[in-house]
C-alpha cells in the first residue's frame, strides 16, 4: 500500500515522515481503501491492530481522543473490570487537559501507565487490544503530545466515523452481537441473551440447529484450543424459553408512517422480513404455497436436524405479532404479482430454490420409476412418506447438504443399502463437515471420484446407474480441482432407486409480466446486494431466489436488510448505503480475524461437547440427534468466550 505517512498496523512500523512522497516505503501487511464513502477520503485509521495515517492534516491527539472515547462508549455498559471503565475515563480526562493546555509532563507518564494497567487488568479484548494503538501513538508521536502540553501546538478537530465489531460478528451474515449474548449466558441471564439475538433474528431455535456456523470458524478461541460452540448457545437460550413455557413480548416501535407489505414465501427470508416490518408497525401478509410455514427449512431439512415443531413454534410467534400468513396460496396462480403490487405499498419475494437441477445424463428425462429428484425425494420423506417403497438399494448423486440429507433420511425409512456417489473427493464436498461425519458414523457408503453417465432401466423401472471413474485436474471456477473422466473406466452400479441431488434452481415464473425486473444468468432475481431492492423500485428480494441455494442465516440476513429498506421506502426516505456498508468494506480488507494470531496469557479449556444419540440408535428414527446444553454446561461454555470486541475509528 503506497502513500502512507505512518503505519504501526500489525506491529510493523513504517515511518515515512520527512520523506518525499516518491521515496515512501510501502506498507505491505495491510490494505486500507482510499475512500470511505464516495466523497470521503480515508485520512487515517486507528483500531485493534495499530494505526495508519495518510495525511499530515490528521491530528494524532484528536485521533487518539476520538478513538479512546469510542472504545469507552462501547465498553462502559460492561463493568466487569473496574479499571477498564475508570482507566478509559482517566485517559480521556488527561487528553482533554492536553487539548486545553492544562496538562503537565507528569500527565504523560500517567497516561502511559494507565493504558498499561487497562491491558493488564482487563479480561476481554476491548481492554486488551483497545489501548494498544494509543500506546503506539504515545511512543512514535511523543513530540506532538509534548508540544501540545507546552503550548507549541494547537490540537485541531477532525471528522471521524467509529464502528464496533468482533471476528465472530463480522463473519455472521446477520452481524449478531455474539459476544454480548454469550456474556449474558455467562451470568445465567438467559432471557436477556435471547433478547439480544431477537434484535436481529426471530428464529433463534431454528438457526441454533441449522446454521452453518461461519462465526465459529472466525472465533479467536479456536486459535488457542477450540472455537466457542456459538450455534448451540443460541439454541440453548431458545430452548430454555420453551422449557419455561414463556411467551416473548415484542415491543413494536412504529415508524412515522406505516403501510401494507406483501411477502411471497414463509421461509426464513420472508419470516425475518415480516418480523422486522411488524416491529416497525407495518401490516404484513405472507403468501405461502405450502400448507405450513418454513419454506426450505420445512421441505428440505429433516426432523433429525430441525424438528418441524421448533420451526412452527417460532414462526407462530411472528404471526402473533400481527403478521398474517395465507397458506396454500401460490403467487402466479391464486394471486398475481401485479395484483399484490397494486394492493400493497411494497412486495418482498423470498421464495426458495425448490426446482431440482438437471444432471444432463442419458435417461434422466424418461420418467423411470425409481428415479426421483433429491428435493422431491426429501420432501416426501419430510411429509412422512416412503418416496419409493419398492426401492431397496438407493444411490444418491451429489456432495451437498441435500445429498447428505437424502442418504441419511433413506436409512430412517428403512433402506438398508444406501450409497452416495460424488465426482470429487471428500475434501471437496460442500456439505457441512458435521453432516458428512454423522453420515459416515451411520454407515452410509461413499463412492468418491465417481460420476454418473446413464440411468439404466428395464420395463420403465430403474435397475442401475452407469458411472465413470474420475481424477482431479486443475482448479475450476469454484477453486476446487476439476474432476476429469478416466477413459475406459465405465462401470454399472446396480440399484433400484437413483436420487440426483446436485443442486436446485429458482422458479422465476412468478415474474411473468414484470420484464423490468432484471434476472441473472444463474436464474436468480437481480437486486442490490445491500438494500435488496430490485430494478422494480417497490419490489424487494432476498433468500435463495437472490443468491441461489444458500444457507438459512444468509436468507435471514437478506430478509432483515430488505425490511429496513422497505420501511425507508414507505416513509419516503432515500434507499442508500449507510456506514455499516462502508465499514464492512473496510473490515473485509483489514481482515478482522487473523487465523495465525497467537493467543497469549489465556488458559486452555476444551469446549463442552454436545450430547448426541448413538449412530445405531439414531439411524432408525427421526428423533433429534443433537441434545441441548444443560444450564451449567451452557454457562461453562460461555465462560470460554474471550469477548473479542474490536473498535475501528477512521478520519475522513
């Protein structure tokens, strides 16, 4: 990175003061965008890993004071470490004196010792890393502080933006305040923890079971021993409320102007959107083509992972907020999208990817008995049916979660001979590692580096699958090694049921008559990735119909963003990017999580393991496999959290 006057980021000092710009040493260890917003250049940044200064106009004392105030403001409600609170107050008081010309040389010695004391006495990152950049500024810009104390320098005021984050928060698509809700669990304040989650998410019990846990892969605790079991702590507080038979009270804060919003689809995206609109006082009606809520959560996730009743209970609570769900109503058949647009102030489309993708092999379009697409197969099982009672030897094709769910569900409808065919190796499988491991424990037969070529049938019934062996070549667009057929390695896999589960597509027939709504080459609806507004101004979209098949948490995050912007639309406010958007871009380049960081002065403590049903018992039942924490287990696991809040302040 060029044109940097000074950087201490990551502990590497680059000092270009006094040099001509063409002679500046580059800063290689960090990338800082040139602009925050379009018309705001980033002149400096101070944060958890040091500080960077681009412009000589930046006053280091003013930058330090603004940054420390932000750190203090974000930490003052904690109160766990007494000196962390009073220490920051002392630092700001002295910086006020320096600014006003009332400080002495002894004050400089005091702030250094006070900053050191905060680091030594604090038990979380807001205290451990918060003062670091300030201490570096005291060391490398000592003359500026001394000149201000002696009256030779006047402290000038700049324009700043500050933001709180944490590695887990940054990784979460919803940006849940994970350290805060875990801190409440530490203190056995389980209801308060759930309230924090519900600030952004109405489906804590659902995501506590069916989230793919990006937060855990960015947990700093994992650099020491093992990540915090964040997902299961979320589930725990949701289950705790259910066990006490408590009914949450949602406090709506109506917007200045409220309106009517139609939502297409009662899946995670639609329900989350409805929840946030209801909190703002809007009248919401959801149109759902199934006879029950949940979308792909209900159709595509088996009960052993996500009990249907948990899904129903949490969505029923959203209905009790005043949200109406019209079941068995298909938009495009029972009611048109144009009719909804004319009757409502805004429309949100949150349909899932519920069409099966084609493999492009011979025989798949012949309607053979025993050839059943993955979502159809799984949907029937989730409805309590055996999709093909005649089938005894099942071959599922694919490597994603739907494929894994198909093979594991097959065992639970008494299929004794269950196989999975995947064209790459286990390392490249996109399915959740936990699901793959559980399938292996349940004795599913995996066949890697194997691809289907032709469905074989006799008298209209599936009797086999011709396959070919593969080898891995160069990486493809997905950055995974491309599978390459091995010539002459064809063989026949004898079976009586073939289940392709290689992907899903979105049914875009809902958009008939709306030629102004752009779509993508992947057959998804094109929207602004941040606002979720389509090219038709009062139609918004999120979930699988925007992203393609994706995670439940991603759909929930999209539904929330859409709700916030639908509210702005109804209130005549501009739909535009905010500071959260621009800080996210900065955090993406700064890398909030460092997988190579060494965690020091923290005692290793293994995480609490979730109790599960034994493989031989669970493979014959749809009972939930994973059990919930006990109160004491949840508190013990929460106590492992390092509370890794990090603050960034930029000068613009």
